[in-house]
C-alpha cells in the first residue's frame, strides 16, 4: 500500500499557488479604482452596479410617448367592453351591474 500525503495550498483551500487568497493580487499594478472597488463592502458595490444598470436601462425610455393602451379613452372603452360582456363579475367593474 502506498501512503499519499496531501498538503493543502499555502493560502487555504480553493486558492491557487500563484495568487494571494484575497483581493486583486499586486495592488501596485492595479488601477486605483479597482483597488477601491475591491475593498468596498459587497452591498455598496452591488447596489451601485444595480443602480447604474437601472439608469442605463431607463435612458432610452426617457423621451418616448406612452403606449396608446394607456390613454384614458382606451381604458374607458376597455372598462365599458368588460361591463357589457360581464367580465370579472365578482371583483371587477361588472359587479356593480
């Protein structure tokens, strides 16, 4: 029988031999904003990323008109149609009939 000796990596499990266990590595070579971002608490960096993506998704929608189905005339006609055909008689507009 052969005995095998296992030695874990020097920085703990799930770390490679050629990089430190935490952070970006040699911080002298990294951009300052990356070093600052890596040292921030997670909730701040994730919240900032979500906020930035929401703003970027909202920008194309800023100057568009609303859909025609949101006009008051269309909604009134839709309610009248629902009343006429007795749609949703328990909780909807047709319950008052």
